[in-house]
C-alpha cells in the first residue's frame, strides 16, 4: 500500500490516534503526520516515544496545511476542537473523526467545517480498555470494521480516499447512516459497557464478597467485565451523554429481558432459560464465523480480507 495523503494531523493523542499513527507508518500511508493533544504531559510523552513526525503546541499549528485532519478526542470535546481549528483548515482538505457516537459529532462538528472542506465522520470498531499515547499499536485495526458515516452530498472522492486510508491501516470499511450507527453501537458496545460497569460496581458494593475474593476467584466472565469496566471514564461518560436515546432504548429492552429471566429462575422455568441460552449461543457462533473475535481459537476461519 502506498501513500494516500500528504500531511495528516492527529488531534488528541490517545489510543486511537496513536494506533493510527503506527498503522499509517507501517505501510507509508502519509508523508508527514503532525500531532496535538491538550495536555503538555501527553505532548511530551508523544515526543519521547516518537509518536508523529512533529508534535505541535496548538491544534491550529497541527492542522495547518494538512490534507486530512483526524479528531480523536472524547466525543464531548469534538465541537470545541472543530471550532478551534476551523479557520486554519486548508481548502480541499478532509476532516474526519473517530468518535464512538455519530449523530452528535455530525451536529457538533458539521457547522464549523468551512465550505470547500470535506467532512467524512468515521468510527473504527476496535479498541482496548487502555488509553493515552503509549497504548496504541499498529495492528489495532487489522481485520476490524471501520464505519464511515458521510452526511448526504459528501464528495464521493473524499469518501473513497478515506476508505483507502482505513483499508491501508488493515480495516474492513462500510458506510452507514448516523442514526442507524448509533442504534447498532448502543446494542453492540454502549449498553454492554454500561452493564459491565454496573456488574463490577455491584461486586464492589456486595460486602459479603470481599474484594480479595472477587480478585482471587475472578472467573473468566467476570474478568472480562472488569477489563471493560477499566475503560476511560471521560470517553464513556461522553458516549452515554451523547447517545442517550438509543442507549436508553436498548437498556429498556435489556431490563425487560432481565426481568423475564429473573422470573424464569424464580418459577423454575428451565425451558425458558434453555431456549434463551440456545438462541444466544447461536449469536456467539455467528460472531466467530464472521471473524470478529480475535481471541477465539478458530479466528480466521471466517470472512477472508480482500
Ligand atoms: N478506546 C476505544 O476503544 C475507542 C474505540 C473506537 C473509538 N473511540 C473513540 O475515539 C476517540 C478517542 O478515544 P481514545 O480511546 O483514543 O481516547 P484516549 O483517552 O486514549 O485519548 C484521548 C486524547 O484526547 C485528548 N484530549 C481530550 N480533550 C482534548 C481537547 N479538547 N483537545 C485536544 N486533545 C484533547 C486527551 O488528552 C487524550 O490524549 C473518542 O471519541 C472515542 O469515543 C475509542
Ligand atoms: O475492545 C474493547 O475494549 C472495546 O471496548 C472496543 C470498543 C467496543 O465496544 O467494541 C469500544 C468502543 C468503541 O467505540 C469501539 C470499540
């Protein structure tokens, strides 16, 4: 894969931006990558570990002359960052983001993007519970989906170019409407995170089970919950505050199903429990066959990357 953009500016140097830098560098997808993050400490760390070709002291300096600007800050900060960089954007450049919620980002960022600059929101469906500039790695996006959510009327050439960048970074790329994206992600990512946060909170509250026991006897299922519940508090606060309707809808359905399962346990309705678990097991098999669980032993049997 060869160069897709000349200069790329990464704003917010955390897990996703740093992974993008290493992934771009792996195959030379950009000529120069500039970076900016709000805290001096993050910028110093980025300089120390060689993240980006140039770390700048302001967002405006980082985006000057950039062909692609990537907003990789928490969703709640996207609008302010867009307002700050808008006057410096080069005509013909593309602004994208990697936020976990799309309708809010389109409404917060869109109005600041000047005429003559393309806006192609995106979201890589890949991450870890770690954050910050040292947490990134080049393989994060390999064989994982990235969803592009271009508003109606976006220049197809700008979309294709961003698609080429993500594919060059190892991702599979699809396009989706913003509202549908937010509903799908509420099911597959946002509600599950809230449930994990809750489960770990419950274990912490339950004084009959000591902390030492929780850690010592942590079974695989609960360990996965603790991993997810260690995710960045600012990022997840913003996700729930900006994808309110879809998350509340899914949590409403979740509560209804939970009550039904609770009732089946209380009334000894084994048939209901067995049927339910049979249905969910089929979903898990679908995830593995689609090649989306890299931890599964048979990962790779599924969809071949073209
Ligand atoms: N972590 C994940 O699993 C994951 C996956 C996909 C998408 N995302 C999305 O990607 C974005 C970044 O997430 P991350 O995991 O890389 O976060 P992170 O916490 O690792 O990094 C965010 C960085 O942005 C900086 N920042 C915060 N506010 C800023 C501002 N106003 N101006 C400049 N810099 C600012 C922070 O200092 C930090 O360095 C979020 O919108 C998140 O929803 C995260
Ligand atoms: O793997 C993880 O730790 C993640 O939480 C990644 C994950 C997800 O829910 O799948 C988290 C948030 C995103 O916006 C995209 C990916």
